[in-house]
């Protein structure tokens, strides 16, 4: 008879269909709180796993099978919520800002919602369509470059761009060691001193549009995201939020389902607990 395998003393959670994640990520995936907030709760000894206090944020759990409590109360999966917000200029896309600036969460005060997180970001000076959800897997797939979800921006610049400028935006350029490119760029309307452009992206890199336009000598006066994957901002008032309609949700599901093999390959290249976030424009 073979001797039993040696144990290194570390408790292991059986992997079920690749669902085992870190404890902070599990609390986030269940819609309870953000990962940063989860780490704070864990450090304070307020989180228990299968009846034992867990103080190590690296603890691995299966969100669907492991029994987790916070302050003695069970943590269960919240209903899935899919929202759109017309983000006003001047708000930051974070929940807890160390500089005490106003955030997009100030727009959600009148709603009875589980914890939701932005799907991508818009920087403080940008405005327009921002998606929020507690469905982290869906959000990851929408943001994955392999999903090819297009985002449309209307951008006011302080000059009259000619065909050469638009061609450079679409040809792309290397900036700070990173290749940035617009899928398309066109003039919406022009005045005597400035113009509005329509810029379409199918990737999300940090301040991508602003960096591209700065490289061609144009200053951005306003930047408004008006469309994500065919879901349009429309006439939603600034600072207002609403649930996506089933049709709008389905429009974003289509590219998510389009190439499952490519999406799986992309996820395998990423750490399961990666905190890299797509950049803002």
C-alpha cells in the first residue's frame, strides 16, 4: 500500500472548473464590495471562510461553493445588474478617492443597488456613456480586445484638422513605447476656430484619444463617449443612470459570444487576479 501524500500544511480548496480565485476577488465577483474594500475587511478580521476567520488576502476560495461571511452575515451572489450612466465632467471613475473628489458613485445615491463597478473608465475631464455592472465576468469579456467592442467618441478640438491629421490618427503612431491607433476618425462639424470629430476605438489604452491628438498638435476641449458596442447614450440626462434594456444587453452579448476560443486564449494569457484595467480616454 502506498503511503499517503505528504502535506505541506497549507489548506487547499479543490478547483472546480477553474473557479478558484483569491478571497478579495471572490467577494468582488459576488457583488459584495470592491477588491480593495475586501482587503480592508480581511485585514480587520471581519471575513470568515467556512467558519474560520481569514486574515490572508491570498486565501483561495470557490465563490460558488465556499461559505463566506462578513461580520457573521453570509455573503451570497447578488442579482446581476447592468447600468448606463451619463457621466458628467469632473467626476472620477472610482468608488473611494483618496483626494476626496466627487465620484460617479455620487450619481447612484437614489438607487437600491448591489456593489457595481465601471466597465472601463473615463478620466475626470471626460464625459458621456459609462457602463456599470456587478457581473465581473461579463465586464471582462466586454473589455477584452478580442471581443472587438467599438467605442465611439465625439471630441471637440481647438483647430481645424485636415485630411492629413485624420490619416495620422488612423494610421497610428508609437507614443511612449506604445502603439496607439484610432479605428476611424472623421469631422462631424467645423466652425471657424474649432471642430468636432468622431473617433472610434476598438481598444482601450490610457488617455488614448488625448495622447493621439496631442501628438498631432490638437488640444482636446471636450471628450464625450456616445456609444459602446452599439449601445447609445441617446438623450439620457447628464448625471442620470438607468438599467440597460434587454435589447441593449443583448447587443453587448453578441461580440462576447462571437469568438469563444479566442476569448479563452486571451484569458489564459492573463493572471486570474490581474488588476490591470483598460485605460481612460
